C-alpha cells in the first residue's frame, strides 16, 4: 500500500513486530490443530501455545495462576463475559461517564432484562474522576464497579488502585477495562485489587486482531457466556467446572494467540514504563503543535499532565469526519473521527453534538510523524 502515517493506534496498533508474524507462521506450520481435543503432536503443540500465552500474560499483569486468564476474541467479548456472567437480578453497579459502549451496552441490556441498577459517575471535562463521588455511590447492593483504566476519547487515566481499595472496602468486585492501557501502563491485579481485567491483544500488546482476554480472580465465579465443546469433561452435560475451559467453548484462535504471546514478550522487553514515556512525549509534542493552529480545541488532560497516547480535538465550525477524510486522502495520515463508541465521554467533554478527531500514537510513531500531522492541520485550517 501507499505510504501512510498511522495515528490510529487506539483502535489497533500497526505495524506489528516481526516476531509476531514469525510466531503466527510457526504456529500455522506446527500447531494448527485443535488444542485439548487430541493427544497427537500438533494438538499438544496447540495446547502449549495457549498455555505459554497465558503464562506470558500472567507475567505482565502479575497474575499468580495462568489458568485464571481466559483467552477471548477481543475486549468486548471479555467485558460481556464479565458483566453478564457476574450480575444477577437487583444488583447495583457503579460505572463512569468515560465507559466504552462495550461496557455501557451490556449494562443497559441487563437493566432491561435483569433489573440491575447502574450509576454512572460524572467526570470533569478533561476526564478526571472525583473519588468522593465514587465513594458516595456505594450501597448495600453494590456488587460490581466497572471503569476504563484510560478513556479512549480523552486519554485521561483513572486511579485504579484507589478505586480498587474502595471496591474492596465495600465488598464489591472491580472490573477494569484495559483496552487503552494494557501494555502501556503497569498493571498489577493483586496490588490494585482488580477482580477482573478485560484487555485487547491487538492494541498495546502488539498482537493480531481477534485476540484478547479476561483475568478472573480466583475469588470470582462467572456464568459462562457460551456453552459448547471444550475438549475436557466431554461426558458432562454442563460446561466444565475447571478454568479456563469453563469459559472457552469452541475452537480458539491458536495462531492469533501465538502472535499475541510474541507481542507481549516485546512489551515485557521494552517495558510499559518505557512505552508510556515514549507515547507521552509524542502526545505533548502534538498538543503543543496543534494548540498553535487557529480554531483547534484539544480535549482531555492539559499539557504536562498524565495521559495515554491519545490526542482528540475539535475544529471550530468544521466537521470531524471531513477533517479525518482530508488527512487521509490529501496527506496520507490515518486518524479516527466521530463518537468513538463512547457517547457519555463526549457528553462530559461537551462534544456530544460534534464528535471529535482522534489521533493516537504508538510504539512506532516518530516525532516526524507528529510534526507532519500538525503541519497538515495547519494547512487545512489555512
């Protein structure tokens, strides 16, 4: 394809490390059978791929037992498994106004079908949360607290450890949506009191699309989202009781998870701290450049403040989709425009009627890429 400046890493990271492609090719050649469904060499190799992927993820997230990590097709599947598998009629849930539709829609569905109750805690325009408001929202029926680690619109970072302490104090479970933080922010599920952690494989973990996962604390039990073949306890009518088989019905994406393991290994090699610093410096450079362009308003935390690699902005009296189209077709720059599947965050930011342009940096983004993006916006505005 033609040369592209890729600034859509918040949706999917690209390009992937060569090791990811090599691992997928090796798995296709040597481990393309069904894991857990046979004792022949290729089936055993496939099982080994999945277990080694869990082990590598366990190292990254400080999980004691790799079998507490369920491999899924994406973060959305993981969040649906967590929310629908844990909540029952009459339960109370605390969420926030920066939640993605992958959290909000399952919650709203359960409001209609199971009569659960949900409070969405307001955030300030830049995406920050008042912990006192979270504290006040707890009641005796609060069973779950759900929050994004980082907003996919504003780039703001929520204080997960403090929220985890509040949840533990009130006897609730904390579910973290790590779609924008896994691989970019340090995550320790034990120290942060995280009961469940949903994460994508295809973003900050540098793996292919069609991969993700859910960590489930050994103290948490879920009803399976799907029922079917697992290769274990096949004589039983019900789903297996053992993890992770209980939550992994059907043939898994073994080849994709081989790629995911390779991606996570690169993250561990570079470290989330190093990756975060690289992306933070790029966001600061982009914000400084865009702030000098007439008519542009930048969303999220201000200069010098913590944020993930996302810079969203609105252009005065210009359509966000038009800006993204121009950047792509006239300058070869890939960004995302619209409402980013997070209408509540747009309400908090005051952009519910306009949407926004989102540029998101990644491991391979350079200063030159950022400068070209800023220059392109200056030309469009001129």
